[in-house]
C-alpha cells in the first residue's frame, strides 16, 4: 500500500499516541512508587528521585505477603479445578451430537455473563452453610461461577477445530470416549489449555467483589482487596506511595505473563470472545 | 460441525447405533460434574437471591429462620396510613434506585460506543503492515492485563485534585486554569469513570475487531482499488459490513460487562451519587445496611434487565453467539 510522506507521518503519530496512552499510566505508577517524602507529591514526567522506601514499607507488612500468597493459591486452585471439569465437558459439547446441546451451550455462556451481584446474597448463605466463610475455599468455590463456564466455552471452540480423522481412527481401533479424550485429545489440547488457564487465572487474580464480600480478616484477603483497603492513619492521608508500590508488585507478574503468551492470549480471547 | 461419520462398510447397523448411543451416554457422564458444579455455585445461589427478594431478611435473620415472606413488598408496597393517606414504598418507587438505573444505562451506552469507536480505530491501525506492529499490539494488552483495582487506584492518583498529573498537564498547556476534583465533583465523576473504563477495555474491543478485519479476503480490496473506488467508500461498503458480526459480538460482551459494573465505580468514586450503578447500590444495601430483602430485589431487577437485553439483542441482531451452526 503506497502512502504519502504526510500520511506516513500522521500514521506514525497515531501509533505513538496509542502506545503512549496504553503504557503511560503504568509508567507513572512505577515512577511514583520509587518516590517518597515530598517528591511524591510533585507531578513529574521523568524519574527525579529514587527510593525503595515504599517497597520496604509494603513488603515488611506481613499481611501483604500473606495476601499475595492467598491470591496465588486461590487463582491456581480455581483454574486447575475448572480445567479438570472443563476438558471432559467440552469434549462432550464439541464432539458429540446430542439433544439440547445448543441450549446447554447458551446456558453456559449465559452463566459466564450474568451479574455477580445477582448471586451474591445466595452465595453468601451457601458459603456460611458450608462453613467456609472467610476461608480461601469460599473464593475458590465462588470463582468457579465465571472460570468454569469460560474454560468450557473456550475449550469447546478449540476442540471443534481439531480434525475428525484422528478421532475416527481411535474409535475404529476400539477406543472408548475416555481413552479418546485422555490419549488423543489431551496431548493436542495442551496449548489451548495453557491459554485458557492463563485467561482464567487473570480473571481469578483480578476478582474483587466476591473477595471483598466473603473475607473479613486481614490474613484471608486477596491482593486486590488488600490494595483497595490500604489506608493511612486518617482518611485524608492516603498512602499513595505504598499503594503504587503494591500495585506495581501485583501487576508486573501479570504483564510479564501477558507479554510472553501474547499471541496465545489474543487467540484465546478471539476464539472465546469472552473476557477473562 | 464435525459429527461422527464412521465408515459403514461391512458393519451391521446395530453395532453402529450402539456406538452412537455409547457416545451420547459418555457425553452425559462427562457433562455431569460440570453441571452439578454449575447448579451448586450458580443456579442455587441465584434462586436463593431471588427468594430473598421476597422476604424481609436482614443480616441477623438470614440464618436463624426468622425472616418473613413479604411477597412483592420489597419491590412495591402500598401502605395505608391511619389518616387515610396512601403511601408507596419499595425499590420501584425509590429515587436512588432510578438514579442508579440511569447512571448504569448512561455509563453503558457511552462507554461501549466510545470503546467500539476507538477499538475500531486501533484495529484499523494494527491491521496495517508497519514496523513495530508486534510491539504496539503488546503495548495495548497492558491496560487490559492490569487488575481493575490497580487501574482504579492508578488513575485515582493521576486524577487527584491536588497532586494529580492530569491537572498538572492540563494547566501546563492552559486547558484549565484551576485544578479539577475529577473523582469528587459530581460534574466530572462520571467522566473520570468513563476515561478509566475506555482506557482499560478498548484493547479487548480492538483485538476482537482485528480478528474480524483479518478475515476479510485481500482480493476484495484489490478489486475495489482496480475499480477506482474511493477508500472511504470502500470502508463503509466493504470493511464495515464484513466486520459487522465480529463487532456485534464484541459490543454485546462489552455491554453485558458494562451493565454489571461494580469494582471500578466502587473504588474510583465511592460515595458519588453521579456514578452509583445498580450493582453498587445493591451491594451497599446488602453489605453496608444488611438489608438482604431490598438489596436482593435490586440485584434481581438487574438480572432481569440483563436477561431482557440479551434476548432482545439476539432477536434483533440475529447474533449467533454459540457459533454451533455455522
């Protein structure tokens, strides 16, 4: 495609603008996190001072490290559990024709999109009946609401794409459906499972409403709630430096993961069409 | 749709039927664990939440069984006072509720439109071939990957009235002459929420639209070019109709997300009446005031609104979300 010089300049200005808007807020959070004292309250575009005080402050709080561990545990267990249930379910949905399949798919999609607040009070009751209020299991259970339909949906889309011949060959050899899944599909499905798992992990890692409602003590919080509730001695004194340091700590791992798996994530997002 | 077509040569029909039956039976078994789980964590809590909306349950009576069935009173109740005056109360005559409904609708319409517009622009740029395209695509994934809590705090800091860099920049170039309290002032609170939401979710929109753009065959453009058709006309006659399905799906997913928005508003503009949405109001009612009856009535209404929206959209747009019969 030929473009004029002027058009080219305009185009690259647009590109620079897109990149700047995308990364500037996080860049600014990083700069702020390295500032302390009065430097913190002086707006600037380039780093002018360097101090690790905010990081020391955040990392010396036992509760923050605990929250980080909680988040890792809860997100990992939720995703593992969802994938386990989703592999067999998506095989059934993608490869077998049965009555009510379309309706079931619609329902699964519906569940992944309905408002979390609509189940909040019912879920609160269930969690209390099960005796897991203020425990990590409460969040593992409640996160299943969105991770399970999401993983089933995306894996179903991926599994549909796999060629029929490999399955036929196995069936002719007398393989049962279980053998077909574990021996034929699972090895082919690994890339899709990594993608789906990663998106579900990000979803669980970022969740806020359930984490806020179903935990009460400082030691049971996840990272998003811990950051949201970081406050100073008075309501006037918001510890911006510490908040930015904590934000950088929880975001950096996500950004690294996203950049490494960039292509897979884009494929997963567009295949599923569902937000993680 | 791939279905099973086993070779029929030399096999009795009976055995074939059995094979299909066996597969269907296995399918049901495979679906069972997922279905049980969804019944437990989604269907049952939804049913209980809707049930609560017909009771006077509070944080105290929720578990001791002392809450009473009150019918539709949480939604609308007619009260006859001793002096003969008729008073209506309930969520449906609650000014706060309607304020939240309009806030939610306003937020959803504006944010999704802006996201579709900017998403389309970004997607068109990414669809071009240029140096560093991979880097740009990586960069736009960053806002999407950042947790909402973090983006709310990050932007809250940038939009801070006293120390915020946004006011600093705007005053620097002379756009404003005194600092604006973006998140606190009722005039700008919604704008602040919209800025953050559009920033955060445009990448998602752009990527979905980009996937649609990349499916348009190159020769369609070449044919248009040979015929000497103006690029603007090509965009409206070829590009836009071709990406319509992808755009529709992206818009409906985003709209559903916008209608239920909670965390960004709860964190960025906690007390503002100008931004409170249905989810936030319902949460306040349940968690802060312990009114499970009225709070659940609100969440049930939100659920009904979203369900109606989806049905309407599917009927009007003829969107095939399952992609099952392509």
